[in-house]
C-alpha cells in the first residue's frame, strides 16, 4: 500500500505542480501578487495535492471495482428494465459526487447551484442509459453523436445566453469520479456481452454522457435570467496572517466534508443494495471497497477545501491583474502553455490514456495520446482567451469545432471515435475548474466583460479540441496501417509510438 500511495502522490504532484510553477513565474515577472494572496494559493495547492492523492487511491480501490461489478451483474441479470433503472440511478448519484462539477456550479451567478447540479446529473444519467443501450443494441456511435449534437445546437438557438455555460458544464462533468466509474462500467458491460466489437464498445459512454449536460443546461436556461454583473467568491483573495488562514481553511474543511458525506453515502448505500440482491462479493472485497471509499471521502474533502478556499480566489485575482495589463495580448501565448500543462497533468487524463493503452494492447500509446490532447487543449485555451479579448461570439468557435470533430467520425476507425470524444470530456477536469475558469473570470472582470457569454465557454472549448486531434491521430494511424498491410500482412495491428 505504501508504494501505491507514493505513486499516487507522485501523480498528484505532477497534476498540480505545473500550474503552481507557472503562477510563481508570473508572480516573479509580470504580475507580483501580495504575500497574503500567494500564501492562500500555496496552501490551497498543498491541500489539492494531498486531496488528489487520497482521492485517486480511493477511486482505484472503490469506484472502479464498483463500476465493473455493477456493469457485469446488470448484464448477467438479463433484466432490461433493471439495467435501465440502475444505470440512471448510478449516473445521477455519481455525477452529483463529481468534485469538478461542484466547483463549477458555485461560479455560475444566475442559476442556483442545486438546480444546476441536479439538472446536469439528470442529463448524464439519461445519456448513460443510452450509452449502455448502444453497447447492447450495437448502435453506431458516430450517428448518435451527430444526431444529439445537432439537437443541442438547435436548442441553443433558443437559449443563446447559456451556450457557454452548457458546454462548460458538459466538460467538467466527466472528471475524476465519473470517468473511472463510467469507463469501468462500460468495460464490465462490453466484456460480459461477448461482442466481437468489445474493444470499440469500451469507449463512447463518456462521450455520450457529455451531451446530457449541454441539453439540460440549455433547457433550464429558458427559465433563468442570464443577466449578471459579476460573481464574487465567498473566500477573500488574500489573508492577513496565519490565524486567519487557519480559520479560513478550517471552515472550508467542515463545509466541504458535509457536502462530501451527502454525495458519497447515497452511492455506497445503492451499491450495498446491489450487494445484497445481485453481487454477493466476499467480505475481503467489501472491506477493500469500504477502505477505498474512506480514502475517497477524505481526499475529496481536502480537494474541495483547497479549491474553494485557496485556488479559486487566487486564480481570479491573478486573472484580474493580468487582464488589466496594457499588453494583455500576452495572455494568448501564456494560455497555450497553461493549457498543455493542465491536460498533461490532469489525473482523469492518465486514467483514460492508461486504459486506452491496455485495451488496445499498445496500438494507441500513452505518449501519442498525451501529445494529441496537450496540443489540442493548449490551442483551445489560447483561442478561448483570444475570443474574449477581441469579443468574438462563442458560436464562431463551437460550431466549426464540433462540426469538424463530427465529420471525422465517418473517416476514422470506430475505436478512435469513442476515444476522441471521451478524451474531450476528461481533458477538462480538476485543474480546469479550480484554476482555468476562475482565472478567465478574473480577466473578464478586468475588461468589464459579461461573465456568462465571455468568461464561460473556456472549459467547453478545452473539451472540444481533443476529439479533433485524437481522431486526426486515428486517421493517420489508419492510413499508415493500410499502407503497411500489403507488404507485411502478418505484422498485426502495429503500435503508434
């Protein structure tokens, strides 16, 4: 266990350290921050690292085994009604527990966080049911993505004020809780069906689940007024001393712990219900899952405390300072670097890339996946910042981007379609919600812009680019493989290095 814990700590350091280094470099060169703000950010970063370490360990010990066991058991029961009901319930409660989504909902000024959280969870749950049915019915993912994204764009024409928020909500939904659970559930279902297309069916559930929040937020946006002058964080952007810092984080810890208990207990309760009725796992396995959930709860509490009390306020302060610079165009190249660091450091990205490499037997290497996603996210974040600085509507970015991604689905192998759209969801995770969005809100405030239409949308654009870059990799790989087959028909699938 000690070696595993150290490995998780190393992953968490890799996730948070690049952003901290960039902030410190900006502090030392362009925008010096007050000492109180810097201390707040560093303290938040320490809690983020500790929280992600314990949270990731808990995910491996609890969430992924739960997902695989439940997926396999539901298919083996051969009860379609039970499968649909259970998929909806688990999709809803797992989404409610997603820390990235909880962080984002607190930053939308015009909609109650409980309404936004519940609506997004319902959207994910509905599309999880569709994702499970797709595996069972052998529906082609390309056609489903094309149809539902077209529907989303049609609804967006009636709910234009919430387009940016909707795509951001979609992006943060698939984070460190939902990704492992949904991927594991998909693997369990695909393995049990015994389909020849099992490798392709392992991916695509996250891609479909990302559409649900877009539709539900756009529909809810028809009933909420999007006019807002700004958003103020509950936590101050700096502290005066150690005593105030301690009180601040202590209050944040207890508040976060209450939230975590409220979302994790229902997940465990439903799992135990299935344990009694269907799973009947051994006592050893149950103890392992119970310990994993304990790690997950403690880690998630530390994570939310660090984000809400440290990272978000300091990120907003830094954005306001840089947005007020006379040469704020420098934000565009800086965001290119920040975007690449965010995705390469994202824990959920490493969960996906590792699973991709294992399931494809090395045909899609982790290195190539990280390169494609890093390039895409860096370009997306730069484009999002440029859009805000010149006042370009998000429609000019979202429509061409998703149209390109959807058209590529008809020219690449099916497995790359699922991987590409799953990559988009997981690329926008913990660091995007904790730093990128507050930073963008700060820049928008400094320029006197509209938060709903200008600041929001950056995470949605981050999620938009990986489907394009990963499918482009798949297109190149497929062409190279076809050229190699006549000369070496027995070489197998090959490896993308």
